[in-house]
């Protein structure tokens, strides 16, 4: 099976080497070297131009190199006959969980305040709440959300989750659907967004959502930039509705240098690093997917296109 490969990341060569090492029976062809698009039966990609996939008329599967697949469901992007498989990697799940924990601790333990005091040469202890007194709400209970919820619960946080369909996680109060959204928000001192980006979840971090949170809540977005209405977040911070935000993703990346989020004292910015894909474990899953397709079997983690259709609903 010939497999087209398109990756704009600096470690693309490492990914290609890992794929070839684990799937030596397949021929991985970097996109600029594809000479016969008709011979390509699979694609391993991250944010390819639409023109690439449209030339691959005999695709049997498209393997995304990350958990997010929203870009593959834009109009005219993906050939209709090719199923999309997202990357679900325990290493990525653990990386996301550690990022969420770090973001919660940053605010819970007043680390930003202590950084300011250090610059001013001030020695002053600031009170903080214990984990059991901190209510964390996680939007999206897929693999990353579940792993994050379980880690926080083990440490002692009061954790709840919200998803489209009912879920069950030991020690975590689970809410589902629009009818339970407001109740979920009302008990979230920290609101963590780990939702997939779909038409139903775009812009879900908005003024209405912020106003339903307890006053002084903190928002953590490590999912997709388009989940957040940035102007609404800035307004909520400026009027004291929110105490802070930790943002790893943005509608435009890199974040423009003149964007007000850079300069806001209550915003901590990281450059889309919460859960980077791992070439070793990621390549192993992708090769397993290719083998399943070659054998005529259904691969794991196939995305339902209906989730990305422009229709009302909610998330994960």
C-alpha cells in the first residue's frame, strides 16, 4: 500500500522515519514526491491543503497526526469515500492531563501573584484553597478529558465533567447535554475546555458561559482556539467576572504580536504545547490503522462525520 505523507512540523523527518520503521510493508511517500496520485490508498496528514487530498481519488483512509480533526471536515476538504481516523495516544492523554494540572495549580497556589511579588522584592504569604475545596469542571470527556479528570480526582480535587452523551467516571460527577450545562458551569471554579471543535462547540467559551460560572472562576482552554470568543474573555476579565485564564490555543496562530491577550495581566499564554503528538507512539497507532484497512477490517477511532455537520447540538 502506498501512503501519502504531509506534515508541516519541524520534526516531520522524525515522524517519517518512525512510520517507515514500524510499517516497513508500506511505502510512505512525502507529498512533494508523489508522482502517481491514483496509486495512493492512504494518507497520513496534519492540516494539508485541500488540493492534496482532492487529488488522491483512491484513498481508503485518512490518518490524522493529532487528536483534532476539525480541519478535515471543511467544505471540499476530504474525499467522501475516505474515513478519517484521529490519533488517540495514551502519551498525549497524559501530557494533556499534566498541562491541565499545572494550569490549575498555577492559579490555586497563587504562583502568578508570587512571581509579581518576586519582581517587586515583596515577601508576603497569600492564602490558597486546598484541592478538596477546588471544583474543576472539564468540558469534553473523551480520552484526554477522562485522563485529566482521573488525575485531578486522584490528587483530591472536586471534579466534574460535561459531554454530549452521558459518561461514567469513578469519583467524577458527570453532566450531559444542554439541559445540564448550566448546572455544570455553576459548580466550576476552574473551567477546562478539552472539547473537539465542531459546529456545535465553536464559540462555546463566550459571555453566556462565563456569566454562568462562579464569580472569580478561571478558564483553561487547551482544545482549539475557535472554542473561545476572545473579546468576551477579555471583557469578563476586565469586569472581574473571571479571575484569570490559561490559554494554549488561539484562532490565529502564532498569536499576533499586537493582540491584547499578550499584555493582559490575568492571562497566561503557552504556544500550543499542551499535548504535542509523539512520533513513536503515534506512528505505532497509525501503522495499526493501515494494517486494519489493508486487511479489510474496521480501524479504531474512526470519526463520525455527522459530528462535524453544521447542525445544532453539543459536544463530545
